[in-house]
């Protein structure tokens, strides 16, 4: 397991390590986005971001929507709080939560764990739509200049097991390709089709068999930490420039 200073990497690891991973869980992306906003605060590279958080000017929308704007819900929405509305804090978190009027940092999370080639077209289409919705509402009008972030997990384990209800499906390299056989092609599609749509795309390369005792490892633990830290630096720089 990774001993990391970064909360998002630790939270991602906890999705798989020592427990069964269920890919249909609805709140995984929301939880990871919360940790990204904390890591942006912890790295401290954007004085504006830290001040906005400390002075309760900006925070996280619990419903991941802008009040009064119809748009597709993302996994993480940070924006300006509505004056006079109640904001709340959670133990262990610096970034407060409450209703927001703007979207200044939007996060969308996708995890490709099994049957990745089969899923990639749908996932890319969904990511592209979300990138557009971060900038525009359903009426097509552009609002603001949000920083858009995609977080994409790509498994490269020797094999993995998927679950649908009480049934399980283990990759066999024939009917179902193993993750390591698909990872390179999936990542190439991400680089070519997703990266141009977002301001920052964070690819998390990992290995998880999803079979007891449920081991987890990063494809390159030092590289994962280094690349994620570099993304945080760039996001902070964009925050300073835009806001």
C-alpha cells in the first residue's frame, strides 16, 4: 500500500485494498473530489485558493450543482457560496460545503477496472459531455471560466474479478481480456480523446485483482505521487491566473 501525503491517492487506494470493489457505487467520484480539493489546499501553491477557502468565499456544493442553473451533475463542484446561506464544515476538512452560485473547479471521475475496451466508448462520451456541461448549462450558455478536471483510473492487473449481484466474472484472457492486455490501448484513447477536453486529466494507474484478500498496488507508486503532485501544481497555477 502507498504511504502518501496526498489524500486523494489514499482514498483511491481504499476503494480496493482489503475489500471488494463494487463499480456501481454512486458516491465514489464525489468522495475522491472532496480529497482533491483538500490536496489543493494542503499543497498551498495558490494563495488565492487558500484565502477563498479560509474566508468562506468558495467551497463545495453538496449536491454538485449551481443554484439556478440546469446542468448535468458532475462528481465535484467547487464555486462561490451564496451570501447568507448556511455553510457547514466536516471534521478533518478545511474546505466547507454549502450551496454555490458558480462552478469554478469541476471534477469528473471514471474508473476503468474490468472490460475496459468494452466500456471505453461510453466513458469517453460521458467525459466529453461533462466537460461541456462544466462550462455551459443545459441551455448552452457559457458561464464563467471553470477549471475542468478528469480523474481516470486504469487497471493493469494480471487478472481481475467483476461482480454483478451475486455473480462473479474472472478474466480469462480469452472471452474476457485481462486488464494488463487492455491498459495501454485504453490510456492511448484517453490521451487522444479526453485530455484535449479538460484542463487537467489525472490518470491513476493501478493493479487490483478484486479477489480475496483484495490486494492493491500502484503500477508505479513513486510515479503516481509525482504525477499527481504535478497536476496539483498546474491546477493551483490556473486558479491563480483565472480567479
